[in-house]
C-alpha cells in the first residue's frame, strides 16, 4: 500500500474530471492523470490501478456541494488489496 499512496497526488487532488492512477508500461512507474473527458485523450501504455471521478455527476446526488465528504468516502472505500494486486500484476508483466 505504501507505494500506491506515495504515488497519489498531494493537496487538492483534482477539481473536476477523471483522475486515473496508472502503472506505465513505458517507465514502469505510477502516474496520475487528469482527464476532462471520460473517452478522450486517454494516456497510452498505461494500466489502470484506480480512478477517481470528480465531475459533479459523480457526487452531487449523494453529497451535494460537499465534495470533501465525497473524497473522504472514496478513500475510506478504496479496496487497497485490489489496487495492490493490480499493481503487482502489471509490474510482473514488464520485468
Ligand atoms: Fe464521470
């Protein structure tokens, strides 16, 4: 879990958009991206480890304007075991 947490962006995370956290098949490192569309400009040679959707449609129904509560709930519910398993799987393929 330490490696994954170290790779997460610090501070404000993202304002809006989709924030995929990926493992790069090119440099074999974790990367964070901010995508403003779900279907455009997707980074290539990346394996998804986890993603956070910060568009209003992802949280307004349940959290209203309380995006911080949404982010807290997101991190409380991350299945770190699954994320670690994905990272281990991708890391194994590039060695
Ligand atoms: Fe979305």
